[in-house]
C-alpha cells in the first residue's frame, strides 16, 4: 500500500488504511480465497465437541422436552393463574428482538449508506432468520394445543373458520410470517453472487450445493440490474415491516386491559428494546466470528466494533428515554393497580431483576461505550452486548410474568415459578448457535462483492495538508 | 441478420477502464449494443461501461404483487367475516373492525410486494437455470468479461479490437456447465 | 348532533348489557363453598388436586374470595366474595382470541367459550380483568367415584383448552325447550344455575335482567348494588350487594 512518497501525512495515511477495511483493498481473488478458506477450513475437534454438545441440548432440551410438554400439557411449565403467559412468550419477544438487528444493519444502514456495514450485513441477516426460527418455536411451545396451530392460518376450510382479525395475535401471525419470509429472501438475494463465487471454486458435493443455490448466476448486466433493483426494493420495504412486527408484538400487551400494559408508547419502546438486544447480540456474534474463523481479522476490525458501539450507546440512551417516559406516565397516572405494580417491580421479590435490568441496559453500556478506545476493543464491546441481552431478557421477563402477577383481582396474585420452559429456552439458544455454526461452514459469511464494491468507492483525498477519506456513490 | 453461423467471443479484461474502452471501440466498428453483454463480479452500472440502460421488470412485478397482496388483505379483512353462516360478534367491536383492517392490509400488501420482488428476480433472470452457459470463472475474481456475438467474417476484426484494448484473453465462448 | 350521537351510543350499550343476570349478596354469603362444589358437579369440572391447586391452577368456574383487614392478631374478616364470569356485555376476552374460540352470543347475550375451537393461546384469560377463566393445564384424572357422575349435557374438556362459567347455559336451553314444547315463555324462577340452586343462604339470585318484573331485576334496582370493575367499561352482568 505504501508508495515512496515521504511527506508529513504518510504515517497518518498508513494509519487510516490500517484502520479502515474500505481503504485497505486486496485483489478480489485474494479476498475470495480468504473467505473460501475461512469456510472450508477443516473444523478442529473443539468445533465438533461444541456441535455435539449443542446437538444434544437441542435434541434433549428442545425436542424431547417439547414432546413431554405436548404429551402432558402446559402444566409442565410454570404458567398458572394469573401468569397465563410465561417464559415462552418472554423468549418469543426476545428472539424477535434479536432478529431486528439483522434488518437494522442490512436495510437501514444500506439505505443510509453507512459504509461500515459492508462486511457484516450477511452475518447480521443470518441472525434475523435464525432468530425468527427460535421465536416461531417459542410461540408454538406456548400454545396449549399446538397441533391445531394451523387453525390460525387463513385458508378456506370445511368448518368455514377464518382467523379473528380483531385479535392482536392474528396480526402477529401475519406480521411475523411476512417478516420471516421477507428477511429470508433478503438474506438470499445478496448471497447469490457469493455462492456463485463459491461455486466457481469448489468441487464435489459443495459444487453441487453452491451450483444449486447460485441458480445459474453469471453476473451479466441484466442479472445485476434485476438483483440491484430487487435489493433496493427490499431495503426500503423491509424497514416498515420490521417496525410493524415489533409494534404488533407490543400491541399484544398494550391492547390488553391490564395495569402496566395499557401504554401507548409500547410500540416504539419495544422497537428500541429490540434494537438494543439485537445490536448487542450482533456484536457478540461478530466478535466470535472474528476470533474463531480464519482471515476474519482482515474483514472485521476495530472500526466496526467502534461503529456498532456508537449505535449501541445511542440505542441505550433511546431505550432509557422510552423506559423513563413509560415509567413516568404510569407513575403519574396514580391508578391504584398500576401503583401496586410499580411497587411490586421495584420492591417485590423480583426487585433485584428490575434493578439488574437498569444496570445492564443503561449503566454498563454508558459506562463503557463512551470511550472510543474501549469501544474498538472487540471482546469488551461483545461483553457489553451480552450483558445488554441479559438486561433486555430481564425487561421482557418483567413485562410479562412479573407484571401479570399483579392484576385487579388481588385474590389471584401469585409469583411465577418457571418449569420446563427454562431447559426449552436454553434449547432455542443452542439451536440458534448450532444453526449459525453450520451456516458458517456452508455459506460465505462475508459478502465479498459488497466489500469490493465498497473498496472501489473509497479513496483517500488531500485537502491542503489533510488526508481525508472520501466515498463516491457508485449508483 | 440472416448469417447462418454466428460466433460468440469471450474477452476477459483485468479492469473496468479497458473494458469500457473496448465496448466503445466495438461500437465504432459496427458491433451493435445488443450483441454485447458484460459479465462482472460486482454490480457495474451501465453508465460506467457506457452501455444502454438495462430494462428490468422487477419494480413492475413488485407493484403487481403489492396489488395482489392488497387484494388478499382486502379479502381477509372485508370478505371473510361474511363467509360465516352466521355473523360472529366479539365484544361490542364492529363486525369489521376499523383499525385492525389497516394492519391486515399493510402486512399482506408488503408480503405480496416482497414475494413478487423475489419472484421477479427469478423471472427476469431466468432463474433457476442449470443449463450450460457461456462463462469464465475469473469473473468472480474481479475480472470483467465481454461477451460479443458476431459473424464469422467479423471475428478476426473483433478479436483484434479486443486484444488491442487490453483483453487478457479472447476466445470463442463455449457453453459449459457452471 | 354529536352529543345526540353519543347518547344513542350509550343507550345501545345499555341495551346490550344483557339478558341473563345474577345478583350475589355478599352480606349473607357464608363462604361455605357449596356453589363451588355444585358448579364443579354440574359442569364436569376437572379434579385438579392439591399440588396444582396450591399453585394457582384450580379450575373452579366460581370461587369464593376471602379477604381480611389488619395485621395478625387483630385480623378482621371482610365479606366473602364469590367471583365468577361476569358475562360482560363488552367483554375484553372476546376480541383477543385469534381463533374465534370465545364469542358473544347474540341470542342469549352471554360470552360463549367454544372448547373445540380453542388452541390455547390463553390471551383471553390474560385479558380478563376478573381472572375467572380456567385453563386445562393437564389432563387431570377424575378420582373414583367422581368419574361416574359426569353431566351428559356438558362437554368434557381436555388438555390445552380454556373454559369458564357459562351461566349454566345447558339449563337455560333445557328450560327454553320445555317452555317451547308447552307453548309458553320461560317463567322467572322456573330454573336457576347450579350455584344459585346449591346456595344454602340464598345469596345468589339468577334470572332475566331484561324482564323488569323478575326477581333479579327487582334486586338489581337496590341502591347498594355494585358491579365489579365497572369503570373499565366491561358492562358486567353480575351485581354484588355488600354492606347493605
């Protein structure tokens, strides 16, 4: 990279190149080889141990326990009156929240042309799809008669039974189905050129696999034009879909007649909460990818953690704003049941969780992410991300089983004690990680063509004595 | 037009600039734009290559899908409540609830639009297509390939132009399994 | 104009406030649980057992809520409060069911629970401000000899299904059928719900609230009658007397 110019800005330039992936271009062929190698690298025994362990958890905790739950009924879980909703729905909201990061990174950042997104849009999109799979599992686990779940789908039937469109759960079904399908398609479209690349460089069963996935893509002008147009439509259209999904999830609560739930601010509050946990999870996944896969230190750098760290800090502030806004208005309203509920949140037997939520969601991110050096430290930002996820899980736990403990019939008040939902929830987490690990060996995690496109668009430009980064818009 | 045999030449260029120059020269020796195609590993716009605007049906298909989706939403929200043998009343909410229909219409419109956008890529690009095709794998390494269709008579002339403009290789394109 | 419209709406909701109703006099309720037992026998309610019952999974369609005031040992009991489905005119449980498993009966002005449509999302129970819905958490075994006394007029529910008080709709229909076959209207007091029938103190009165001459209508007019959580706009059809 360094030419023989010896001027004052030289080391600055070097520094810029080292810092920014977009200014540190490698020949496309070399990047292809790096991505292929990271994918084809023979897994170590540790990889297989982890895969075996996770598979065991998935088979035993997720599927076997689910069988037990179906055979014996929801009594196996900790739900009862008044906690008709428990950890299954906490996990549903949690996983849908995780899934929002993918769309945020690959659609919102694409629309706003945030260049740092380029190397990890796919890694984030994979989280969306796999997260939604877990959300789907969790919501089906929750149903008392899951074998009749298809009754919720709108289809002509002999019973002349159509879903009830008055119910927020029906909207949920429509919204989550739309989101799952569209985010999977949005994952697939930018993947086509990369699997075509992989197809050109592989043999054996992988050749067949990539050939099938690449659909015969060559990269002709027409193909690129159709693909670009489609990706553009997706980037814009999937954003309102994403907002609608979590808003509708929040309506499950906000539309109900319960103290603490009837809040008009729940929609945006939930969306920000979803992004909070989603970005936290995304950064943790990126740190793992960077740490464990070959060549990833080239593609995923401190600058990316710094950029996501900034977003996390802003989102944490937004979350604090919405939390306080909701709390303030509920408190000021003075309704006696809401007062009881707020008191129960803070001073009840689960008060520790309420305070832990605030520490994980606000105190720790603010204390660490303000510092640019710390923010560019992958393990530290990833740790903050995981802590935020604990905080956000606590938040959903407080909103669902803890809040429904307090209702307008004090005779029924009772604290929720989780049962089979704990191992099954761990099972969904294991399945998420397992799917991700398998995917990392099967599909190129880095969208190489997007990185190359970005590197072409970036250059260093001199304004007087100052060397600055400039980006040209290729479209 | 009525040439009995045409030949496809595949020229591989190391970079964008020579490829764009080559296209310009080919045009000047009378090769029509329709007889050329560019294969690249990144999305290169028509303007960069000095090529005519590419037509795509994807936005139109998306619009059509959105309308279909809206229609499906309309059916769900406004028709299905009447399909029951007797009206089903929930609470005192009106038979066809106002705001929830907006939710249903929105979700199904978006679903229709996005599904058909996806489908549009398949239709417009003839995906999936596993037949043999003219291709060089170097393209995914960042090379730019130009596929020129010309008659036997022109073959030499075209090859010379392509070579002169910096093509790494020019050879008759053979359809092969990708 | 706008105000007139509002008045007509209010009238409409008042008209919708029911056909069947109940009055419960908390002052004479002894808390003997006879209504709870009678209801369980009449409606084939599962026998949940100690463990699950102790964990908030009791499945009674009517329950006696007991409260006290003050700290031990200065404890003062307050009146017992039998709580059952209030058969709201504007029920919060109904619109939230995605499968139309709980709907409003136009003919009887009651909240229906359609067991075989229920998929068990439990949203209705969550959204019931009275917390009177009971979910079949498991398939509970009926101990001998309870297994021999199922009421043939009432569906036996299985695991994963929500259920709740129906105002003994099977008795309503039976009375209507008998009256119809004899070519007359149902007479007030001709039949009553299982809980009202079993109450030794006569604290529960059931009947037509749209008939101003019926006993329940007469009682409802008393000034100390209250409806629970009326402020939510649920239009409940059960009136409580307390401290009269």
